[in-house]
C-alpha cells in the first residue's frame, strides 16, 4: 500500500478550493484532485492530524494562512477550513467479512468501542474513551460507538442479520472513502446504499492515482 496525504481547503459554499504546496503557499485546485509535483505530500500522522479542523483566511503572499482551529461548539464551521485528502498510488482491497466478525467477537462488552476500517481496509476496534477519534488519520471508515452485547462480543456475532447489514454498510462506506479520498467516513444508512454486489464491483473497478 503506497499513499500520501495532501491538505485541501474549501470555501464555505464549496465553490472554491485550494491545496497546500511544499513551499507553504496555496494554489487554487479542484477539491480532492490528484497530486501534482509541487503539492505538499504529508506522511507523518502527527502532521496530518494537526490539519484537522484548521480554520484559514486569505493571505496576499501565500494565498491562505492558518487562522486557528474550530472550537468544540463551532458546529456551523463557517469560513474556509482545511481538509485532509488521501492519495492512493496502489489498488484498494475488499475488506474481509470474517475479520470483521472476529474483531467484533473479541471486543469486551461494557466498554465503548469504535469499529472502523483502517487505511489498508482492515477492520479494527478502538477504545473510544482512551484514543483520539476525530483527528485520527488511521480511520478510513467508522461506525457507531457501541458497548452492549447486542453489538459487540461473542453473542453479537450470532445475529446474522445484524452482521450482514453492518458489513454491507462498511463496504459502502469504504467505496465512498475511495471515491471521495476523505478520512473518517461514516457508514451510510441502509436505505442510502447500493446493493452489496454493486459496491464490491465498484471497489474492484476503482482506479488509483
């Protein structure tokens, strides 16, 4: 798996976008477009995380400059904000359902866990009270936080309907992650997703940069 991160900025109305350059300036771009030679290519997780929820403002010399971060209760996110974009230079796998089942089965009931797909398409559990979620660059697709025996642990995996639905949601979320190049994609509602076979076919047909 070969990948880089870039930082794109998007205007409030979504009608204009910029990309961070190696020299710290910003160029006008199409949001989420492929990398060009002078784009800043981030690889360090700490640096990637530092750009989450960063507010920007226009600057004559650089195009844009940092203007702080969104506050905890800044739900409207008005203005220009930075967004981390992932650029894959190799094919993406189909997440494995059996690994999802094993991951759910091994989770301790009573602890709030987040089931997610990492950037390699592996199912993982994250202790939501002890680990960073919002700015975590390892999370490609995330589900809801759960702690009850209905959703995690050995009893939960006996619910075949729930497991099939959850897998379908994660496959659809993985496809959205690939198509949008965005991190921390929420699994979609079941009424909003295409059939599982179609999602898998589209993942197989997806082309990397």
